C-alpha cells in the first residue's frame, strides 16, 4: 500500500514538474521565440501564459521596448567645404521582427548596435558631405535628422529592427577650426555693425537737415508775418498821426520841434552850434510861438 502511494506521489510530482517545465510567461515588454532543436518554431509577441514541449523546446526573450544607441565619443565628419565637425548623436531603436533579428545578428544586442552604428555613421557622413557648416549647425539640422532616420530605418529593417529616431545632440567645430571661424564671425558682425552705424548716421543727418530746413521756413514765415503786421501797424499809426496832426498843423510843427530838441540834446555832453536866429529855435522865441512875420 505504501509503495503504491509512493509511486503515485512520484508520478504526480513528475507530472507537476513536466507541467511547470511546459509553462512560460511572456511579459508585455518582451518578444518570445520558441526553438525546437535550434529551429525557430513560434514567435510570441502578445503577453500571457504559454506552453512548450519540455526538454525539446526552449524559449528566448527579446526586449520590445525602445532602446538607445548612444556613442560615448563624438564622431568627426567633413562638410562640403572640406571642414571637420564633431558630431554627438544618438539613435532610438526597437525590435519589431524578433525572428529576423535572431537570424541576422544571432539575437546579440551588441552586434545589432554595431550594425546600426555603422549604418548611421555612413548616412551622416553622406549627409554632412552635401552641406556647409552653417547648414549642419543650424540651417538644415532638422532635415538632416529626418533624412537620416528614413535611410537608417530602411537598412535596419533588414535585421528586424525599426529606427524610431535619430538625434544630433551637438554639432561643433574642432578647436583648431573654431578660432578661425569665431574670428570670421566677429569680423562679419563688426562689418554689419559699422554698416548699421553708417546708415544711422546718414539717417540722422537727413533728419537734422530736414529739421533745419523746417526751422528756416518757420522763422522766415514768422518774420514775414511779423513784418507784415508791423507794416500794417506803422501804416495805421501814420494814418492816425496824420489825421490827428492834420487837425492842427501848427501843433504838429511844434511837436516835431520838441522831438528834434530831445534828439539833439539826449546827453549832457551834446553840443550843437547854430545861429541864434535859426529856424531851429523859432519856438523858443516869442513866448513859445513861432516868429510869424505876418503878425
């Protein structure tokens, strides 16, 4: 009886071990390849519980997440101007066909990275060789990355890999070239600054000349108007004087003589030599009246 129970227990244990060896779980972050005697029998990309034949079949798992290929050192490329630039880039990639990936590179991630690195470097060398330093640094940087992604992806699919993105982190000149470029940029900036200063000075002179012209016109117009008003005032004064003095010519003559006396003797040192019987003193004779011979 005990021996029979031992046999049943051994059989049950064996069955459990066989079932355990037959079961495997595929994570949502993985692809699974089921091999039978070294040959790929199944590709499992959906997560869940799966089964295999124990001792005959085995399973290998491959990451289906986006991976990063990042070079430790920048690469040196030559532009269309035959100038060296240092380029620091990285590649985002993932496995989309695990069977082809295994056949192409033996499922070795290091070999896959080497292949992708060679593809990307060759493409970048070609793209940089068609463009100038300005284009690769700023002008067409986005276009270079997009073109490179398309070309690299077409080659990467031959090994079951998709290139998600190619990014240029840094593009700069080597130290021996940077100084010359910076000097040329400085000279160019100075030239532009001098040109802007010259244009500003010319514009300032133009504004000053226009302001001076307007000032002269305003002063001339003001002087003309002032002279016109002054002439009109003098005319009105003369008319008023003429009208007022015309009413009494003798008084007007007397007033003019007083004005002449005041003008002639404005200072204490003024001296006037005339004959006593001169008409200049006629209103100083006869009690303030002129010498009228008719009276």
